[in-house]
């Protein structure tokens, strides 16, 4: 009797999981589709002046693969690059100057902001310094891009043409992350998949919708919009700075767009699980606003949606419960189907799709670890700089 009751409970839980997946499939902005690419473009009559701001801290390893691509932008108008060397110890600033001398192309200014004052995250303090330098030149647009992002030669031109055609205040493209090692194959596509599930791209671009997000590696922002929204001062505490920026712009009535990139790539490697774990765990609890109840709900939600289906299938097979096995199998099938488009986008083998529950379990552990680190007082960080007040910081670092 007791075993029958347990099997029945698992069957009902699998039914709830299946219902959740059907809702996600049809009602969560079609988050699983990967066809949200750069919107229609139209060349402006006169190409605006764009200032490219690159915050950089200890980026000598990736800069040779990324900075020359910015300097080589085939942009019809005026553009300048402002690289802010945020206290690097590996010669990032001097390397940037050497690369510019060798590569030529767009003008490059390298500067350092000094230590951030209390209440500022290091990355946003660097961004503020770069924007301040740029504003003295009077740009119409700001391109905020990370030091590990490589752009194809037409990237800036297409961003500006899309912003002009759509009247967008922000046009952001989620760079294609590196997927080469085994752990990158398992974890990276799921990272973008989960992000899209939280912030469906179609809703972000819809006027009047509350959903707001951007991808910090590639954000084209109107300069007047940044000034009106007091960016970055208004979000100076943020570590998940891209989402905070998008919320500030949309909260002020701005029109934003976010989609997947085809010709914008991150060159930063994450060869080991440890590297990916650090990337996720240092900001995961901040995403939950350091709220234990939200953490508990997230853990239970991840377990219900991602872990229950395979558990139900195994339990159903072990107990000869057809209902449990079928319900769990259907939920697992829907889950697998929604993950396939992301794997195709990343050009990965489709046999990875059924392994999504395992990857989700890793993310569950990373999220719990993020909370543990928070309560141990280690706080959020950017490139080795840890903040003394982790409870005041909300955001992301990559």
C-alpha cells in the first residue's frame, strides 16, 4: 500500500511537471526558438558618431583575439574606441596600445579610472569613466562591449542600421559563447537557454511589455537615452549590469531589443567545470535578490521541471507503473524538444538534448553554492575585486 501511494505521488508530480512544460512550450514567449536575430536594418542618411566603450581588467589573454576586431570595424561614419584599463596587473593597457599600433583602424584611447568609490561595482565604474571620456567627443551612440567579445567587420554598421530602422534606444546581441571543451558543450548552450527562458527575447522587444534584459557583451545605446536614464550612475550597484541597464531604459519608456548574434563571438575559454561554475555561482544568488525564499522556490522549481521527468521514467520502469513512465517520458520529451533549437544554434550534437536534466542539476548546485558564498561574506566580484557589501550588489559578471 505504501509503495503504491509513493508511485501515485510520483505520477501526480510528473503530471504537474508535464503541465509546466506544456505551459513553457506555448506561453513563455516561445523562448525556445532561436530565430530572434538582428531586426530589419536601414542605413541612415548620415551615419552617427559612435563611441565604443570597453571595460577591461586583466584581459591580456583574450585581447589579441578581440580588440583588433573592434579597431577593424567597417563603419561608414565616425567611431572611436575607449578602452578602460581597470587596475589590471597583466599589462592590459599597454598591450591594447601595442595592438592598436600594429592593427591601425579606429582611433583608440586607453585610460584608467582608479579605484571605484564606495557603492560602485568595478565594471560599472570603468564604464562610467569610459562614457565620460566619450561624452566629451559628443557621440550619438555608445557601444558597450566586453573585452572578450570579437566583432565581425560589419557588426557596428549593422547595429546602428537596426537601431535607426526600428527606433530602438538599445540594440543588444547575445554573443555566441565559446563551445569547445566537453564542459562547455554541456553547460554553455544551457546558459543561454535558461537566460531566454527567464527573459523571452520576443517579449523584450515588444513595446509595453515589462520584460527587460540585455547582453552585456554587445549593447548599442543611444547617448541621449543613457543620459536621460542616468546610466551608469542609476545602476552603480549592479553586477548583473546588462539586465539592470535594460530595466532602467525600459522603465523610462525606452524601446529595447535583444536577440542572438551570428557574427559576434566571445573568445573567453571555459575549459573546466570549475571555470563555468565560477561564472554562474558568483552572480546566481544576486539574480534571486539574495532572498532565501526565492532561492527555495527556485530549487523546488528546477527540481519539479527538470529533475522529476527522468526520475518518473526510472521509477515507472522499476515499478511497472505505465502512467508514471508515460507522464515522465512526455515531460522529458517536451523538455528535450525545446532544447534542440539552442543546440543547433551552437552547432552541437543533438544527443546532448536529453542530458538537459543533468545540466539543470549542475545549475541547481551552482545556485545553492552562490547562496552559500554570499552568507560566508565573500560577496560579488568583478575580475578578482570583491565587494564588502554583497547584499547591496545585484548583478552579473562574466
